[in-house]
């Protein structure tokens, strides 16, 4: 990712020029700032913002935002597939604002700077006798980014990151620094807990943790039909249960995590689908299209089962770097999820789409964040992925109407085609969120064209 660091001196100079009504003169900012390039993880989103900020202090952030070209868009680790971050105005990366701020031993809460990557939280929280209750598939995302889109893992009783937010510090587009917690501006907590970066810049976030724990991970295979028929029971029986479904195979992959007090085991040597072998098979399956079905069958037949035990934060994340993809994900009312999944699998087989990535199916507990896809809804989460080397549009165009017909709400960080009117129908508190957004950002300084379509 191309980055252009603005020094404090350069920012102040630009700020002074802007305040005086003048455009920054040539040389006021680094030459490369004119054409900085930003891309998200999959390369599906890119931007050439006029300003790309990497503030190192709150004061610096505040001064720069007052004069920054709009739209102003915060960015975390760039792991969202949807157009939440791109802007022609100002891209603000608060990655330098990271680390532990404070913690409460009794209530098991910890306050961190919003740019802290999730992968730093495991060891950091362990030191203070705390741990995240759950995590998603990978851990490079920032805490602000994860709360921004209700990032989640799997677990019938476990909510998304939005469900963990107990307080936050927000720099509004108008330059006010607000504390939002049980004691101050408490009514806005359900809005900041899932906020898409449109209410302002989050600078600190407090999370509800639990005591540290170990997990036993068991990876294996199981028959497709029976496993889906028993999905509700299987996901009730284990703390975390999820399946990966290669659509042209009748065998699926299972991942089950249970809490344990056993000693940690050594790491297994082989893991699918993140390995180099999977990367090579993906290329083969796309290079010679009729091979994707047989390859999926072979992969699931030969998949080695494995077991390991370790600290929760070591067990949760997988490595997804080898074979990049684009993704669509919808959160279905739990009771309707399996029926929807069956219809989707039938449709993919019928369309005979060239595809090497599995569907991922998880469960997520309801939360109360106003625009969280899990708002007051225990959910079954269905993700479809397409390799970055292939056109994702045929698969996503096939999947989305089915996912919507069964009452699904899209993951904010993944691809979808929904607009403001669609969301207004999906979220009972949509208007409350919109009213607060207008109050905090009356001039729409944080709205890029795609966000305008989604929110206004
Ligand atoms: C390989 C991969 C695996 C993934 N696995 C999962 C998974 O298991 N579960 C899941 O739910 N999702 C998953 N995702 C999606 C990802 O977790 C979300 O899109 C998440 O929001 C990305 O976090 P980020 O730090 O990259 O934020 P970005 O994508 O950079 O930004 C996300 C949102 O947060 C806002 N934001 C960022 N910083 C701030 C700030 N300081 N203040 C206010 N707003 C801010 C942005 O404006 C944007 O709206 C995955 C994505 C990838 C690429």
C-alpha cells in the first residue's frame, strides 16, 4: 500500500494556508501527496485521495481534520471489500494511535487506542488477565475497523465486536471530542458500536473482555446433508462451530472450538484452505474450468483432520494471505439460514459457476447496535468468496437475491448492492442512526459518493 506521511510541520503549514483560503502551494506538501494510491486487501477498492493522513497524536488529528479536503474517510487495515474507505478527499489512517489506554480489573474491561490491530490485543490483554470473548477469521483488522462493520467470529452465544463496545472516544467532523459511555452520551453507544466511520473519527474504544482461556481446535470433514440438517444442534454443542462448503462436493469441512484447560499442543503442519497447495489448486481449478468440481471432491476427500490446543488468541486467526479473494456475506435470521443455504448451493451447482473457494457458514448472537446486521437477531452467517483472479460478479449476482429473499442483512464490510431505502426497511433504528449522523456531521464531510447512496 502506498503511503505518504505528512509531518506535523507540513500539516500545520497546509492548515494555515487552508485557513487563509489558499490552496496549499506546490512544495507545501510532499510531491508524492498529489497522487498517493490506496488499495484495500483484495484490490477491489482503490483511491487517490488528495490528502493521506497518518496522525501521531490527537492534537495533530484534530488540527488536520479542521481543514482537510472532503470527503474525509477513516481507514483501518483496509480489510473491507465494500467502498467504505475510498475517497478523493482525505484518507485518515490512525494506525499510529495504538496500544492500551487503561483497564478495569473487576469488570474485565480494557480501553485501547482505536488503531490497535486485533492481533496485538491477544498478548496485550493476556498481560492484564483479560481476553477477547471471540474473534473472526483473521486478525490484522484494527479495533475501530472491526467495530465499524460489526466484525464477528462464530458462536451461538457470542456477539460481534459491536456487542463488546462499552465506551468510545469520538472526534466529530465538527471538531468536538466526545466521550460516549454508560455515563456520558449513553444513548449514542448503540450508534458508535457499529458506525461505518460516518459519525467521526474513533480515537479510543473500551471493550468488554473475559478472563483468559484456552481452546481446543478440531478440524475435520463430514457429510454435507447430515451436517446441515444438524447445524443448529452442532453449533449449540460447541462454543464455536463453523463449516466450509465446497459447492461441488458432498463432503464439507468442519471447524470446532471448545474451551479447555489442557496444555498447549505443537502446531499442525498442514492447514487447508490457506496453504500453498490450496493456492496452486485454485489456479488449476480456474485455469482448466471443468476441473474445479473434481478438485473440490479430491480436496475434501484428502483433507487431513487435525487437533491442537492453545491460548484463544493464538487459535482463532487463520492465514488467508496466500490466496486472496472477494467476498459477499449476508446475516440470515438463524431459523431461516439453512433453508437459504440449501437453495444457494442448488443454484450454484445448476449455474455450474467456475469456483474454487468454499462458502463459510457461522452463527452469531444478536446485539443491540442500531445498524449492526445482528441487531436483535440471532443469525446464521453465509459468506461466498471468489478468487481475485476471477470475476466475482456472476457468483455474487446469483447469491444476493437468494440471501435477500430469506431475510438476510449484508455484512457492511463485504460486497453488496443495497441502498439507503433497502437498509431503512431492514433496520428498525435506521432513522435514529441517520438523525445522529446528520447532527454530528451536518455538512456531510464524511460522506463519499458510495456512502451517500447507502445512507442518504
Ligand atoms: C481476509 C479477510 C478475512 C476477514 N474475516 C472476517 C471475519 O472473520 N469476520 C468478519 O465479520 N469480517 C471479516 N472480514 C471483514 C473485516 O473484518 C471488516 O471489513 C473490518 O471492518 C475490516 O477492518 P479494518 O481495520 O481493515 O477496517 P477498514 O476496512 O479499513 O474500515 C472499516 C470501516 O471502519 C471505519 N474506520 C476505520 N478506522 C476508523 C476510525 N478510527 N474511526 C471511525 N471509523 C473508522 C472505516 O471508515 C470503514 O467504514 C475479513 C476481511 C478479510 C480481507
